């Protein structure tokens, strides 16, 4: 029964020689608010065949579960082997970036596919939330087969990968002053004579090196090479991701292959977390570097080509804190022990490395080939003392084995023939001569070393003196610049203080002015209300005056009509009197009316009606005048009979002159009242200003000063304005005087 395989859309860009790797300069931190999952694909074994039974040409695609659900194309793709195989070896490192808030529910998918037919061969899904930050996991992923359906071809399929979850900051643990220890591995110093292939390095920090040596002698798998953690799918156990609080064998990290074989160079940085004991610098803590050939598969590393040990002691910690800018140091020519590798000079090879202590959770910079040169160099004497303590136990074991070998040799020598004894004696003599010559050479070399050490000490003292002089000059310059900056800052501070004081004074003055304005506004409120009331009354008076003028015009028209009628009736009487010159003026009758042309009196009802109408109109006129203004006019006694028209005209003229005089007096009175009100308001305002201490401008001329006796009555409160006298009362009094 054939297996159904899904098509994949991803693929290498230029197969089979290219791959999408991480940058050459590794960044140990992810961008802010993000996390990076770094996956190194080492290789696989017993991959399944393609759908048609042919050998696969495999590559690996790494993506997140959300990208897989949305069918998004991932750029995290490995390279393709040169030939189709079921046991590929990649050695590529790819990375996947996710949001930090999605790490709790996101999974990373490792999908193995065929490059030619784009068929999916295998798929592994790892929950990100199970991974501890900055811990290297070395996984052996077992094929996710369903129970009861696993065939013989795919039952033993295994994928080997290293997964590291990197956060945007390094967690800080209680009791640790530093967050991590960074180790930068340069390379081997001298060319090698017997190294056939490039090398990879397994770096780890062990809390107890003696115990680690015992574990290696006992062939403990956790102390040899990379400890592999097996994950069975489809549902891996959470216990497989558990990390112990203290690891006796450290947390090993694998480097990239360093070449060329004659002089391997790595230039790679390792980050050891403070939780793993990398920053304790006490007891038997040591940095261990194991060298393996790159041709070996990472999951089969067992016997190293050599080993380098650097004890992490307290004095090493103090030496690291003396660096300028970075808390680190350089270790030159760290020997590689327990090795058969030799340099072209026949000596044991050495390596160079650098150390840095990270105190911040978000370090601004990591070790690079450029900033490594500023670190101080570790004294070789301190390094030799530390290495002697490491090699003590190994040397004791070597001495005991040599003594046993000599004892066995002496016993066998008794049984050998005499020729053999002579031959051995000659060899012994030759060996003694060689040892004697070697001792002389050693003494000569020691003498030369002492001379060189003395010269070196003298040069170092001179260099130290020069550095101290330069430091003193730099300190003096820095002190002068600091004093200058301090002086400038003090001047700026003084200017700012003066400016703040000025602004505070301005604010106080404006607050006082605002209070004065509020008091003036409160004092003017009742006066403004009273002024508004007077203005309303004035408008009503103007309306009544208009009404009175209109009525006067009506009265004038009626009087004209009356005059016309009187003239019409008087004409026959005058014509009749022209013939009687002795009569000067017509005699009035007893009723007061002129007689009729025939000697009879005119009708009494006509005159009575006219007089009644005239009286009514005058009464209404007087009523309207009293409503507009209390004007009291002295009633003039009208004659019962109108003697003639001239008296009436004279009265009407006098009435008009009186009315015009009244109107002019009213306008003058209103103007005088307004002017007096303004003057009084001005005097009250000045009085308030003097009371609150406000000064007048120098160019202001004060006129009409108030009476000192009036000012001394109340110096604390502003005097309220007296209400304006209604114009009606003034008019009433004025008209009374006028009429009198």
C-alpha cells in the first residue's frame, strides 16, 4: 500500500550547493518583543523513499504552525546533498522569528521533503513553550508513525537537530551578579602537521572538573560529545524538555567546522547562561573545549582529538573586571592536551580565546574579532599555575603506571640472555647521554628564559610608566574639561534661576491685576444694572415724547380747522359792522357769545362743543406729559368767551415756546446727569486704585480731585455710586419753577 504524500511549495534557491543560513556574525539576542528559534540540522538516517520508490534528494523546511496553516512560504530552508541519499548530512543553521506573545501557543515545524518531486517525506512539530530560553537542545527526532501502521522502512527514521530558543533579553537569576559568560574562540596558533580534516569544537562549562574527568573515564554518555535527547512523535513528552538545575556535565554547544585542516580557525562565540554556573568562578569550575574531526557525525562524537581546560578561579574573575570598557580578557596559547596532534615544530598545539562577563540583561555588544583586541591579556604565569592544578591528578596516574612498567621490565630482564642485557645497557648509556645533553639544553634555555623575562619585565615596567603618564595626562585633560562643563552648567543654572524668578514675579503681578479687575467688575455690576434700568426708562420717555408730538400735531390741525370756521362766521359780522363806525368791538351777550348778524347770539351749543373738545384734548395732552415726565403746568383760566383770535394765538405761541424750552431743559438735564455719573464713577475708580496701592502713569493729569473729607470716610471699601436721579423728578421741579 503506497503512502500519500503532500506537495511542498518551498525549496532551495540554488540546489544543491546553497542554503539559507544565519549571518556570519551570530547575535545572541532577538529583536525587541520577538523571539528567534535557531535550528541546526545535522543529518538524518533511514529516510523514507519517494512515492515511486526512488532515492530521495532531501532538504528540510523550518516554519511555524501559523505559517503552515496560512500556506505561507518559509525562507528557512537547508541545502540539498550533492547526491540522492537516505542518510543526508546538512550541517546548516536556519532561524525562524516569531512574536514574543505568540510563544505560548506557537509550534515550530521541521518538514523533510524531496527536492525533485516536492513531496513531503517527514514532519515534526515541536511546541515552543516547552523550550527553555538560551538552552541548547540536541534532539533525536523519531519518525511520527501511527500505531500499527509503521513499516520496516520508516520505523527507524531519525532526524538529528540542535534547537535554541533566543529571547530579546537574558534572564537574571537570584544570587548571580552576572547574566552570562561569553566565550569567543579564535583558532589554533601554529600550523598542524598531522590533521587530515577540519575540526569542530564542543564547548562546555562544568561545575566540577574532577568529577567530569571521572565521568569521562567511566564512559558516561552525557560527558562524551553531544548528549542526545530522544523525542518520540507525534506527541513528545514534556519531561524530555526538562533541564536540571545543576548539570554535572555542563550544557555543551557545537561550533561550525573550522578550516583549513592545517590551521583551523573558528571565530565563533558561545554564550553560557548564569543559571548553568558559568558565572560562579569558584571551586573546580572550568571551561572545557573538546576537538573532534568534522567528518564525524555530530551524534557519534565519542573520542576527542584533544582537550583544552581553563579553570575559572576567583583571581581570573578579578582579572576580567580590570578591563577597560569590557569585563573580559584574552587567553593566548591555551594548550591542547591529551592529543596526538603536533605542530610542524613537533610541539603540542595551542589555541587563543577571549572571555567576557555580561552584567546587563540586554548587552549592547558582544565579542567580535575587532573589539577583542582591546581586552587585557592573561598573564602566562597565572595560566601555568592554574593548569598545574589541573594536571596534578593526571601526572600522578602517569607516575604510578611508569613505576609498574619498570618493575615488570626488571623481572623480565633476569630471564633474558646476556646479549640482550648488553644491548639494553648500551641503550641505557645512550639514553643517559641524551638526557645529559637535554639537561644542558634545558639549563641553557632556562638561562635564556630568565634573561628574556628580565628584559620583558623591564619593557613592561617602561610600558607601564608610559601608560601611567598617558593616563595622568588624560586625567588632567578630563578634569579640565569637567571643570569647564561644570562652570558652564552653573552659569546656565543661574540664568535659568533668574528667568524662573522673573516669570514668578510676572505671574504674581498678573494675578494681582486680575484680582483688581475682578473687584472693579464686582463694583460695577450694580451700577451697570441701574444704568440699564435708566436706559430702559429713557427709551420709554422717548417713545412717550413721540406720542405727545404726534398728539400736538393733531391738536394743531384741529385748532386750524377751528380757526377757519371762526373766521368764516366772523366775516358776515365784520361786514355788517363796517356800516356802523361808532361800534368798536361787538358786544358780547350775556352768554359770552358774539351776537348774531341779525342781532341774535350765535348758537351756544357750537361753542360749548368746541370748548369741551378743546378741554378734553388739553387734558389728554397733560395726561401724556405727566406719563412721560412729571411736568406740572399751571392751568390758565380760559375765558368763557373767546374775545378774539389774537389772544388765543398768543397763548398757543407761549405754549409752544414753553414746550420747546421744556425739551431743551430735559436734554441739558440728561447730559448733566450722565456727565456727573461718569465723573463720580471715575473718582470712585481712582479711590480704589489709591486704596490698593496702584500708581498712575507719570503722564496722567488728575483733575477734579474729590473732597478729602469724602475720601477719608471710607478708605477700605470703594464707595458705591449713588443712583442717578430720575429725569422725571428733575423735570417736574424745573417745570414747577418755570411755571412759577
